[in-house]
C-alpha cells in the first residue's frame, strides 16, 4: 500500500511550481494516511523502511514548497527513529524537520514592512537557520562510511560534446546513485538554510554579523560547486578521472544515465536559483537542464529551470 504512494510522490515532487501548488492536498492526504496507520507500522522492519522513505519525500516536498503542510515538528510520530539512524540518510531528514516552517516564515517576513517585532523575528530566524546549518554540517562530518566519496582532478580544454557535462576541474565519484542523491540533498538543504540567513540579512539592510553573512555566502557557493562536481558521475562518465570521454553506451547505460539525470534535476534547479554563482556556471546548469529535457524527455527539467523557486 505505501510503496505505490512513495513512487507516486517521488514522481510528482519533480514538477513545475504550478503543479506543486495543486499538489498540496495530495501531500496532506498522504501524510494523514501514513499517520492513521499508527505506530504499529514501526514494529515491521519493512514498513519502517518505507515510512522513512516517505517521510523524506514528504519533507523534501514541503521544503521545496516552503510550506509546513505536515506537522513534522510538533507531532512526535514524524520524528520516530527506533534509535537506528545515528548517521544515516534518514537522520538527515530528522535534523531538518523545522526547515519547511523556517522557509515559510522567512518568505513571509521579507514581504513585510519593518517593525520592532518583525526585525526581532528576522534575527530569530537567522539564529535558527545558523543552528540548523550546524546540525547539517555535523551530520556531514559524522556520516557513515558508505557516504564517503572519491574525487578526481581533470583537465578539460576547449568545450566539446565530451566535456560539456564537466564543470570545473574536480569530479566526484560516489558508491552509487543512492549515496549521491543523499549528498546532493544535503547540499540542497544547506543552500535553503543559508539562504534564509542571506535573505533576512538583506531585508534588515545590514548583515547581523559580517562573519555570519559571508559564511552563508561561502557555504552556498561550496554546495553548488559540490552538486556540479557530481554531474559526470550521474551521467555515467569515465570514473578514472583521466578522461572526460563518456563510456560506450548500451541500453543499460542509457537507462542509468536517465536515472542519474532524474536525480540531478532538483539539485541543479535549486543551484540555478542561487544569485551569487558565476554567470558561466549558471549558463552551464541551464544547458544541463535543457539536455535532460531534450535527451531523456524530462519536460519538467526545462520548466524547473525557468520557475521562480524550486
């Protein structure tokens, strides 16, 4: 029962912002369905695994929409872990249950005229975002061995069809797509979190502390670079790091490429909305999104690259 729902939400979560707005009632309905199953599902390891997956998908969707459609923070049901998630992908979700609310409050705040009350609220949001970012960084520093990855330096000269999917001089090689997806999600969550600091600081017309503001800028740039460094891996490029040539493609490789591209759409769409990245990097990301749309018939990729928020 829960597995088809998980697959359905994963597909719908990669959608244009107009579709996401219409998706609200579905999210609430799925959350209610899961909640009504009660804590008895936690006694079944398979059900617990599906619950964790669904929680991650629901949370990611609420974060993207900047709407706390599910009461992740106040309802202890959603933070249930059985003590088995010390450094796992699921623990990453547990650390960010407050992010939908923080994004919603920050988004609403910057539309308001300043007053003593909402200026105080801006500083409070900055403080909460800082604390959340520290929790995310702690997760990264203590992640399980399976989430480790290798890097390869590459030298790519003039751009060509064999080097178009490489940006910069470093490639990231992951254990598998599941690992890369989790680490890209980590990068996206830190982009969203630090963007709260930046937007609230801009609204205040002055950074609360230069070190806080510029650390947020640096972190966002680093997360975007990390996402870009993993693009060749997702598209099945050579793993020896000595060449940018793609491997010979058979049907299985093409299918893997398509799956890799699917996992890249949200991270790249979020990276594209970052104001502070270089124009060349922004153009490169746009080209990748268009490539996904043209090559794998992912029409959402093109729409996401033009949406206001992801």
